[in-house]
C-alpha cells in the first residue's frame, strides 16, 4: 500500500514540474547569460529561430521570456472558469427595477395584448351602458 501511495505522489509532483516552463537560468547551462540553439533544444515547443528576434544566434532573457509567454496558455482565473453564457430574458418575462429610496419597482408587462377598439357601427358588448370603476373614498383622520 505504501509503495502505491508514494508512486502516485511522485507522479503528481513530476507532472506538475513538467508543466512548468524552465527558467532562463535552468536553460542557460553554461551560465554565459545567453541561450544558444543547443541549450534551447531542451525546451519543448520553443521555436528558437522565431524567438531570436535580433537574429544573432542566441536568446537574451527578454527574447526567452517572450517566447515562453507565447508557449504558455493564459492563466486560469476564477472569472474565466465561471464565465458561462447567460440565456437572454424573454420579452414576456416581468422586468423589475430595484426599489430605491423614493422609487418603486416596475410592474410586469401584461401577458395579453391590448384589445382592439370595436369596428365602426358595432354596438358595445354591454348594450351601451357606461360603467366607471368604483373609487375608494379617502378621508382624512382628525
């Protein structure tokens, strides 16, 4: 059991180390402050000719860092992980504005379209009687 756990732990550590790009100092094995084509061959995916912007046959720290940034995927952020497209709100859904001091929420839209006025010459459905809605009386209390 113990060798299995240690093997799994070693595998995790090695894969994490392999995912990290080599530093300039790790690649510059002769310590001359420049990376030669032979030294750069140890960096997986590095296009030495493209990285050597001044075409002098070596990579400076700046040239190497720019090339490594181009190789690396953008860092994961919490925002990019949770950024999912949101579904649009259908027009028939009620839209409410936040209530604020002195303000009120917006009433939901009516699900039924407004009624068309009757055609000319058509008698009203209620026989012509006009009704008015009852208005509650408001009285001031002394």
